[in-house]
C-alpha cells in the first residue's frame, strides 16, 4: 500500500526516512555507519518498503526504468572504449602535441568537453586523468592547472547532450525532451563556457606553467601504464556510439531501446569477455538511482512536497518559473549533489525551458567545489596518487569563478530565450 497524506504516523515515518536519506546525501554517509551515498539511498528504499510506506509493487513502479536502462547501456559503451585503449590513446596523442602550454590547454578543454558529451564526464575523467598527470610531469609541466581544466571541461562539456551525465539522462527521459532540440539549446552556453574556462585557467596560472626546480618529477614507470590501443575494439565502440547518436537525432525510436541494442552488440565479442566490460559498469550509481526513485516516490505520495510548493508560491516564489528554478537547482546541487537535486525538482519542472535549465545549471554547478561532482573527485584522487596534491582551496580558486561565470552565461542565454 501507499502512504497517504491523511495518515499522520505513516507520513511522519516517510518524512523521517527521507530526511535521513538526504542528510546522507549531504554528508556522503551517515554517522556511526559504514555507508556511502549509495548505501544510504538503498537503505532508505528498504526502510520505505519495510515500514510499508510503499509496497514492493509500487516501489518497482516508482523506478524510472528507461533512465536506468539508458544509463546502463552507455556505461557499457564507455567500458568498451576504455578497454579498447581509446581514452589513453587520445590522451597520449594530446600530450604529445607540439604546442605551448596555453595551446595544449585549449586542446585539452576541447577534447575533454567533446568526449564527455558522448561518453560521460565521470568515465572520461577516470580514464584520462592518470595518463594526463603523468604526461604533464614528464614534460615538466605543472599538472594542477591541466587536471583542474580537465574536471571543469568534462563537467561543462557533458551538459551539451542528454547522455553526457546521469542527471541529463534523467531529465531527458523524464521530461521526454527531443535529443536534437536539447542540443540546439545547450551548445551555445556549453561552447562559451568551455572558452571561458580556458581563459580563467590561463589567467589563474599567470604564466607559471612549468614545475619549479626540485618539484616532483615523473612517477616511476608502470604506475599509470596506458592501455594499448585495440583498433578493432575502438572502431567497434565508435561505430556503435555513432549509430546510436544518429538514431537519437533522426528517429523517434525509444532512446533506451536503441542504446540497449548498441550495448548488446558490443557485448557480442569473440575476444573481449563480457565480464571485463560489465566489471566497469558503475553498479553503485544504478543502485543509487533506484534507491532515490523509491524514497522520492514515497514522499511524493504523502502530498508534502506539493503542499510545500504551494506554500512557497503563496509567498511569491514560483518554482515552476525559470528564475526560482535556477536558484533552487544551484543551491540543491551543491547541498545534496546534482542527481538527488534534479530528482527533487523534476516534479515541478513544467516550464518549456525547465529541461535545459535543470540540465545546464545542475551540471555547471558541479564545478563549484570538489565534492560538487564525482568528476572532480576522480581527478583530484588521480592526481594525489601521482604525488600531486589539489586541496579544496586550490580547486575553489578556479572552481568558484568558473562556476559563477558559466552560470552567468546560462542566465544570459535563458534571459535572451525568454525575451
């Protein structure tokens, strides 16, 4: 059975579980328990079912399966590219370009942004960051500005499409946005955002591109060994990705079905074991989605969110309008992270521009602090393993201006569209 707004005890239970789950999203876990965000979301869903705040059947119906399937399918595509050595090959070719540091940085921003629009920002950072840091050390370049540029560019570039990151997939599937129509809205803010990111990094470096004398040199060989390029596996992955994108752009076939068929084609391999591909699927992220779907659905059925939105509107703040929606998205994305924030706001996303707004603002907001995006954490951890420390102050010195400037671009663009 479902909880109802008239059932006080059940509503209290649902609200308590919901608050604890989102406290876990903020803290990254819960005190005294060895739980990360995924564990908290899963435990919250189990608690909702266990207290009969939501039935098993209703919980299953609450999970937006098309989004989960689309996310899984593109994880398979990205795993194929990673195992085929594509990301390492691109990074090494990029690092070997005969360019000065500003030119090399520009190439990195363009490549990272472009790859993230198709293969997901987190995956691109996971594959590129270790090789990039080592390549910078070998050229005696300070790897910090390049690592930070990678994270910022990957986040911004991923907003260009409805498959660049998990929250965009959720927004596109839930609001049934047209793939090409969204790209037409997002490309200009993303392109300008990438250009401004490059400029801000260059300004922050102030000409000090090289490592100081006595600074850490190249790490021991073999610690970040690149995956050799497998031309067939890479061509297979690129071919499937291109076919899927063309189907998204020029047909009305269900995106999750097209992506699943593409993933199935990649799994049918005579040389690459499916276990290797599936081993790179981020199952924890899929479980996080499922858990939050159940928790949010139980809360929605109590009627509390609807009453809260009505109360806020009575005070002149209409969340279904672009301005308040953008502010709420920015604030929540930096409190509970972008995926949970988007899940909370989607039920009130009714304005025609709310889809692009949610996608752009929630993604760009991830550059503010290290914890605002998984991509940031991946890059910082990869640098640390190579002996390069990027603390929160160093990140914020670039992340804060990049976030504020790029969100200003989004605000100007949306104001123009609304005008």
